[in-house]
C-alpha cells in the first residue's frame, strides 16, 4: 500500500546528490586576490603578463596560491589579506610606472576557493549582495546640458543633410551652445529653410535675426523635446552601464535611476573603488569621423605641421597620430549590432556593423561622396579619444558594412564588444562614493546564518517532541528543503541579500506547515479508526490538495513581489518563490519516501510513532453523534 517504485527513490537520490554538489561551493569561502585588468584597448593581457605578475610577486618575497589568466584579467590568489595588500602595491609599482597615464588597473578582489572539479561542472557559489559580501556604492550625476548639446550637434548634421537634399543653398550651419545658426542670403531661402524645419524637425523651434543684408535663422530645441532628450539620455546611460558591467563580468550589479538626473550603481564583491571606477570609466562614447587627408592634415599626422582648423589629433592603436575632422558623422546611438567574423575572401578577422535606418542613410550619402577616403572610428574613454581603426571606404555603404584590416581574432572580438556595448548619451560624474567592507558583510552573514540555523533547530526539536518519529521525518524533510533551496540559488547564480536570508528563514516555517498538515491528517484518520497503513495513505493523499492550494496562493503573492518589486523586495521575492517550490518537493514527495521506506514493508503494522492521538470520550462521542443527527439537513 505504502511503497514507492524504484524510480521514485532514484529521483530522490539524484536530487539529493545534485543538491549536495551545487551546495558545496558555498562552503569553501573566498580567497583574497589581486586582479590586473587592461585600462587601454591597445594593451592586451596574455601569458607574458601572467609571467610578469608571477615574477613581481616572487621578487617581493610573497607566495601566491595561484596566478592565472581568467577571461580579460590576470588574477593572483593569496592566503591572507596582508599578502594581498603587499602584492597590490608591488604590482602597481612595476606595471604602472607613470600614475598619470596608467595602462593597467590593479584592484583588490575576492575569489571563490572552490576546487577546479566543481567549477568544471558549473558548480559555483551563489552571489552575495552588497549588504552581505561588501562592495562599492556610487551615485552618478548625469550631465543633462551635455546631452542637450550633443542632441543639438546631431540636429545640425541632420539639417545640413536635409537642406542639401532639398537643394536649399545657405551660408553655413553652425552650432552655438544648444542652438543651431543657419545663415541665408534672401527672404525666399529663409522661408524655404523655415518650412523644411517646421515639416521635418518637429522638435525644433525657430526665430529669425537680420544680419546686415542677410538673415540668420536660429533653431533651438523645444522645452518638451528637451525633457524627452533628458529622459532618454538617462535611460540610455542605465542600459549602457548594464551592458558594459555585465560584459566585464561583475556579478549581479544594481543599477537604478534615482531622481531626474542621477543613477545609483552598486557592485557587490569589489573591494576597492579603483576597480569600480575603472568599470564605470570604460563606458565609452563612440564616434565615426572622416580622416583629414588634406596636405595640412598629412603634415600634422607626420608631426611636421600644426593641426588644421576644424580637425583634431588622436592617437591610434599602433601609437601613431591620426588627424580626424571634428564633424561627427555617426555616434554609437545609431549602431544596433557589432559581431566579429572572418572575411570570406581574405579570411582575415573582421567586425560586421549594423546601423539603424537613419544611420544607414547617412552612411550611404557620406560614403558615396568619400570613396577611397578613410573613415576613423574614435573611442572616447575617460575623456580621452583613441582611434580604434581608420579603414578606407571601398564603396558605397548602407545599413550593414564591415571593418577589416590588420586585426587579430582577439582584437576583432574586443572591438565588437566595445562597439556593441553602446555609448553614453551624456557624461556622468561620481558625486557619492561609499565602500562597504567585507568585515561588515561577514557580520551580517553570521547573524543571518544564526537566525536560519536556530530557527531550524527549534522547529526540529518541537516537531520531534510533538510528533515523535514523524516529527523527525519532518525535520529531515526540512533539512532537504534548505539544501535544495541553497542548491537552486547557486545553480541560478541568484544574489542572496539580507532580505533573502529573511525569506529563507520564513521558507522554513512555511515548509514545516505542510508537514504539520500531513501529520494532523494522519492522526485524524487514526482517530477515526483507520488502520496505520490506511491512515498514512489517506493522510498524505487528502493533505496534498490543501498543501497545493495554500502554496499556489502564496506563490502568486511572491510572483507579484517579483514582478513589481525592486531592490531588497525583489531579493526577498526570489528566495520566497524558490522556497515554496522546494518545500512542496521535500514536504510531500521526500517525506512520503521516508515514511514508505520505514513503514511501507511492514505488512502487519499495528501502530506508528506520531505522538499522542487524542480520542474523544465514549459519552462525548455518543452525544456528538446524537447532536449531528438532530441537525436539520442542508437544502
């Protein structure tokens, strides 16, 4: 009657083994480490960098447990924070001789001590939030005036293109702050230009100022359009920060809008602000400009002349200067995708770019007029521009085109990453900076861990005293629920915060509630005269419907918190929802397996250990039966 087939026990054993494996990485803790990252796109990290770091650590008289190249950084692990700090200073002295122009970022970090065989099966510890692990908190102020100025520059370029298409001759278009000045010679041209702006540029408003015998048409951004530009700039910066930080490997960052022009960034696990500032500083602005190939430009490029008016000098990736025009043809806003690949003819690495419709139209017009000329892609990082590449325009371009040349596969991948991550719509400044140390996080972990363990022990003690052997079965099911919950959080690489630990403690109480329902239902059947085997079967079967209903309604509330909550509320909801699902498995499926394994093979079972079963007195039972008969029947 109460027997599980072999496959059900196999499911239980496999679930327990998987849960144990994926919970293990959380028990090894974290090791202090020094992380070396590249600050410039031209500086690459390779095996030679690893050897150089190892040599520096050895010369400093320190011992690193491991030095390896992990992704885009070199990481050296140590046994103590004292060695970590000394190694950081020694590595900085060698790799960064000139502090005003650093090529590397040397930062403190914490890395998991999990053995390689666990990492090989993707068993990693769950992420800890800022309040548990420590980390850095930044408040960023977005420069909205710069966003408006950038938008005005974009409008100026669009006006030049549109007036040229309409064959409207003008005396020059220039940007003056956040306004655009258009010089025209006569009234007819003035009216034609005003009509074009009114029809095709709804976000601009115009005014006219006479200048001698000519006219100056001043176009400015409308107030409602300016507010829209500022909102879009803030949203784009948030998306760009998400893309950049995610691609650089920071686990579970918190990036949220605060107020009208501020962004909050929290990076758990980053020990010092230098690393965090580097991550934020790599939010690059991308621009495409034509190379100045005039005689003056070539002379300036070779270093024998001054930079011509209307052009700028930027260093290339090979260290040589490139003279590019100030006029921006396209920015990263128009770029929709960038993927590395290989040229079908030369088999050389390339990067395929895709731009939006507006960008495609601009590229077609610009490339048609500048075939066999060079176009530079300039990346601005931390206020400094660098020419990533300056390929020759071979033919008319459209929405899709490619960049190829003397690139390695790694360089093509890096270039695609930088282009794909997008650009900032407006520059940002750090106005608040806060570091939460690992010691405070460790204290929070200890307190949260104590609350969960003490809650677990008290529940198990009560269940054992009140329900005897069935109470111990419930305690084992509760332990399995906790094991499964931690394993699922680790497998999903979810972030555990203090509210999440509170949800974990709450999940224990809710999980034991299902076992209480089962145990009381079994008692009720025994009280009604059912045999022990029948009481077990009926108790579990009839309690399941109640358990399912109560857990589903609670799960709906948790999903609502997950959908509409943010920050700590969302962290609570994640653990809450997973805890409900694991409790349904452990409280019903696993505990039934334990009961079946203990009692199921006893054919002549006379009693079960489920605590005191309170039976009604005979007189009271008879009077209760009489009272039931005297009650009127329901219609």
